[in-house]
C-alpha cells in the first residue's frame, strides 16, 4: 500500500465511535490529529490515548468554524485531511415533526459540512493538495419512513461531496463520501451471537477511510459504500 502523504488530520463531530477509531488509526499512521466537537471536554480520554488536541466548535456557526480552523492551525498546522463526521436526527411522522428540530437536523448534517468543507478547501486550493472526507449513511441514498429530516440532511451532504469532487479533484484535492449502510458496533451496542458481523466494526470503517487516502491520484474514488451482510442494497 502506498505511503500516506498527509501530516495533519482534523475530525469534526468527534466522539467515541467511528471518529475515535479514525483518531487512533491516523495517530498510528503518524498524523497529528485534531478533534472538534461541541463538547470538547468529553474528548479528554481519547486525546490522552492518541495525543490528539481537542477544540470546541458548533459546526453550524460560520464564525466558530472559522475560529476553530485558526486555532487548529496555531496548534498543529493547517490540516491536510479534514473529516466531517457530524450529524443530527429528528424522528417521527412528517405531519408531526417539529420544524425547529428538522432545521437543526439539516443544519448539522449538511450546512455544517458545507462550512467545514469551505474553510478546508480555501486552505488546500493554494497548495493543490489535501483530502476532505464526509461520513454519509444509508439515508444518503434512500429515505426511510419516520426519518425524513435525516435523509434530507444526508442527501444534501452527498450532493455537496459530489459537486466538490468534480470541482476540486482537478485541483489536487481528494473528496470522499462514505455511505455507511448499517448500524455501527460500539461498546454499548453489539450484535447477537447468532448474527456475527451483522454490525459494522468502526475500526474496519476507519481502515477504508485510510485506504482512500492512500489511493494514487490516477485512480481516486469519490464514494465508498460499506455495509454488513444483513443489509440489502
């Protein structure tokens, strides 16, 4: 596998699941890692484990996103890998959904992705290198009942990623969108013994993110779908 030609990674929407697996893997690969979340205090144990630095940021606030990038630059240097891993949900029948909750779901899942990608792209374009990765879901490509706001946000995020891939790949910036089609295993949620590997292993997902970052430019992928055997296409 080719060497990883990146030095600093920023993961926005960091927590104890997939983003923690990404932080551990990137750190092992020699990247300096920055983590951003609304509540940065919860990231203390992960920072102690990986050597990452934590930053507080509300991803839907343009001012906070811009300030967060400046703080990351001062602490670790400009990130040449940026992962947007934040999302929000509002569940229920369409006729009963609360507009403010729907607005929040779309803002976090899609608008925050735009704000983070905008700041990242502005820094990567002069250098003509970098990677911006987005975490999508089953809802990125198929809407489910009682989950319209999540689909609205994830469809929009996928559209952003696709447009950016076409715009920025010619400028040396790799855009990747990951359709995570299934439930992700975590310490509080594991599959039953009679259905092994029916949930996605976050470490295995992280390995796919790393593989995309290692791709030669002559064969870049813009979208990857990952699913356990129980999910239907």
